[in-house]
C-alpha cells in the first residue's frame, strides 16, 4: 500500500507497466464498487491467489456465473434462517470453553483457538457437521494454502509468470488436493442420500440457473463449499483474535463488555435475543474490525474505459480499495489509531459517510456472510467472556501482517483466567 493513501483521497501508480489506482475517498469507493460495479471484474490477482483452491465459486466468479450462484445461496443467509443457526454457534463456543478449562496453565494460542471455533461453526452450520472429514487436517490445509498467497499476489502484481516456484507452493498444492478430495466425498455421500439435511450442501445440490435450468457440477459445488469454508471461517476468527488482543490491552473496555454480557444474559445460556441485546459488545467487535479489518484490501479490474469522479480509468486498470487505510484515514477518523468502540454509537455512525467503514466490502459483491459473522462473533464473545478473562502473555505491540487476510505477525499467546465474580449460572 502506498503510504500517501492514509492521507490522500486517491493514489495512482504504475507497477510493471500496469496502472494501479488506490481509492480511499468513500465517494470514489461508492462510485466504483456500487455505481459502476458492472464495469469491474475480480481480476487476475484474485484469480491467481484464490483460483487454484476456490475455482469459480461465489467469491472468485464474475458476470452471469457469479449472479446465479449468488441468487442460489441467498436464502441460506436470510434473517430467520440465521436465527436458527445460533444454537450451533453457541455450542461451538462452549466446546472451546471446555478446551480452555483444561489448557495447561490456561495458556492458549488465541489465533489457533479462534480458527478452531469458527471452523467448527462453519462445518456445523453449512455442512450439518463434517461427515467423515478430518476437520483438523482440513483446518491445517487451509492455513497451508493461505500462507504463501502473499507471494502469489506479490508475483501477480509484478507480472511474473504463474509457473515460477515460490516458497510454500508445493505444500499449498498438497493442501488444495486434500481439501478438494475430502469435499468430493461429502458430495458423493449426499447424492446417495439426498434431502436428509437442509443446509448449504443441499442448496447447492438443488441450485438451478433460472435462465438455462443448468445445475451445478460436482466441481462447482466443491468450489463453493471451499469458498464458504475459507471465506467464512478465517475472517471471523481473525476479527475475534484482534478483539481479544485489544480487550487484553484495554481492561476498562473489557470490564464494560463483561458487565453488559452479565446484565443481558444473567449468566444463562446465550440465546438469539441476548445476542441482539449485546449492543456494546457489537460495537467493540466493529471497532476491532476498523483497526484490523480481516479482509484488508479489495481489488477489481476495469473491463472497459470509464470515468470515476474526475479520473479517466482505462480498461485493464487495477483498482484497489485499501479497507485498512480507509479505516485509519486522517480525513475520516479522529485519532485513527485509538481503540474507541463508542465510534459505533448510532448517532456517531450517522455522521460518517457510509463507506468510511466497510469491513464487509460494498455493492453487489458485499460479503454474503456479513450478518452471519456479526451474530457469530458476538455469540462467541458472550459465551467465552461469561466465564473467563483472556490476558495477553506477550506485552509487546503485535503488528498485523497483510496476506489475503490480516493476521498477527507472530503467535499471540494468551492466558485464560477464570472470572472470580462470574454470574452464578455461567
Ligand atoms: C468478520 C468476518 C468476515 C469479513 C471481514 C468478511 C469480509 C468480506 C469481504 C470484504 C468481502 C468482499 C470481497 C470483495 O468485494 O472482493 C467478502 C465476500 C464474501 N464473503 Fe465474507 N467476510 C466475513 C465473513 C464471512 C462469512 C461468515 C461467510 C460465509 C458464511 C462469508 C462468505 C463470503 C462470500 C461467499 C463472499 C463473496 C460474495 C460475492 O462475491 O458475492 N464471509 N467477505
């Protein structure tokens, strides 16, 4: 990211002969991602980084192929459907809590813990449990696959040929082979016993293009399952990792969150109504995603020439929407680096441009799992903080590392400390 993008509305530069435009002005972001969405495609960087694993699934596809897939799965994310998924989210958080109770000395690697928790949620909610899939190996495979994607993107930006070896490439390929073959087994099993579960797998098996009547091939279903597993678990996990990191550094804010959780749940098992009432907890998670947006950058490629504000954009130009920089932009936020959940009080939100904050993207390609992720994160925080504090074992500041997602640069070890004053039922 060019450093000027933290203060300028837009930055133009040329790398390896290709023009790149970085947009930080919310007005320009709105024009690009919302008004001119039909003139933009996901582009080569995304295809090279994620295509080998996610094929032409919802996140990576363009045009009509994207559109009918989006329509096919939209119903799975309706409000009433999401409410039904809450118990699975709470159960997954409880399994994490149990694990924490037996962690030697209470020491945990918070990133690993949150990845396990959100992975558990996605497999339970989207695939009705994992069937016979080796969940730990799948989780490791995703990590192995995503690790070298920073390289893939850097090389794509420099126009380097795709076949060029780079660190982690072989491991990443093995990881993809394992992931895809595990999911093919799930689909074969489902085709044998159709209709016994109402989840994303069933929806994908039944999806039909309204115009052509075409249904998805096994490869397309695998593309989408992997898309949901990857897009849905790592992002939410990282949002939670940064939330715990920030809470451990701001005990006064942690105390407010815990007080709210106790007042709203009264120590009882967390329900959908509780989650809806946890306003401050939601503000804390939102603010953590402002400072550390799990998906820190969005890219698009112009399909044809068009005008963007005062700028002429030529076909083939790559547009970057640096969410990380927008969320800390000097012209949009006061003291941008300060952790302050009150920024998300409704009155303050109304005073800002809608696209000054966009952890889930914008326009027709906005995250389909947005409401799912918010509900899941608040539920997990509520369950885990009902019983314990999470203290940072590494006092130094943790810098974020930008891959496809925004990870802590190092292992973040934390200590679970059982709460002395917890509500009786917790
Ligand atoms: C805190 C958690 C999450 C964050 C920060 C996040 C962020 C994003 C962003 C920024 C995009 C837009 C990418 C672009 O425009 O190029 C996106 C798309 C997407 N997300 Fe999420 N996401 C999260 C959770 C989830 C969950 C839980 C699911 C599924 C259960 C999910 C599934 C998807 C899918 C399928 C897309 C592609 C949508 C399309 O192109 O039509 N995400 N996400």
